[in-house]
């Protein structure tokens, strides 16, 4: 059932927080015990005159000891409560930051994988463009065959949309495919890819090859 598998569906951040929770509580308990002993010793030293006054007033040694222990216990309890709240808050902030950093790392890895696939696809497209006068749809499908994931969907999207050239220009089709399929790309890298689309199929062969070379150079530098 859903209740049975729910514990196994927790995120990394939730599991990390659960593991640290027990350690945090034990640490707070040990801190409270240390504070109790420390407060007791400081109380004996700082309240020497008060202890003498209590003894003169008739309080026995047991009463003085109980008074000091009660004072130390209350102060330690307050310190334990404050330390626990502060520690849990600090742990929650740390776990949130760790989760954000983990998400950022995953996004960077996805973007690098996408850029590597784009590099392979555009390199294939450029090689075919230089060696033969293939139709644009064949160039895009060949690039799709050399890539995977969202990059393959991008080239396939662009190729399948060529039948709408009477409605949209190729740069518009290229840009639409980029924005719909390449969600892991940053705005900067998406803009560089869109700029390549403005050259393909519109200018002379040398200008198209130069545009591919510029993109491959920029993409290669981003992957390093």
C-alpha cells in the first residue's frame, strides 16, 4: 500500500534530517548534563556568601544541596531547550541549503549532458552540410540519430515541423523546438543555439559552416 512504501519515497534531504535528528537530541542531552555540572560548580563558587547565610539561618547541608541542584537543573533545562531549538533551526537551514546545492548540481549535470549531445548533433550536421547538399530535414534527422534524450527530441521536433515552413520561418521553428524541448539549457546557451538557427538554410554554405563552427567552439568551451 501507499503507507507501506511511503518511508522509501522520502527525499535525500528528509533522510539526512532524520539521521541527524537522533544525533542532535543526544548531543543536546549531553550538553544539558555538562551545563548542569558546570552550573552546579559555578553556583557553589558564586553563591558562597549566600550559602553561608542559609547555613547561618538554619538550613542544613541537605537543604543547601537541594537548593543548588534545583537552581542548576532549572538553568540547564532552559539552556537545553534553547540549544535544541537553535540546533534544529540550524540543521533545517543546513539541510535546505544542502538540498538546494544538490538540485543545482543536478541541473548543471543535465545541462552539460545536453550541451555534449548538442555538440555531437551540430558536429554531425556540419559534416553533412560540408560534404553534401542534403535537404535540411535529412540533416536534422541525422543529427537526431547521433544524440539522445531531450536533444534528440529537439532535432526531431525541428525536422517534423518543416512542413509548416509556409506558416513559419525556419528560425522560428528552430527557436520553438529549442524552447519546448531543451528545458535544461540556460538562457545564455539557449540564445546561442537560437542564433545558429538564424543561419541554417538561409545564407551561403560558407556562412552556415562558419555559424556551426562558432557554435561548436562556444559549446566546446562550455563543456570543458
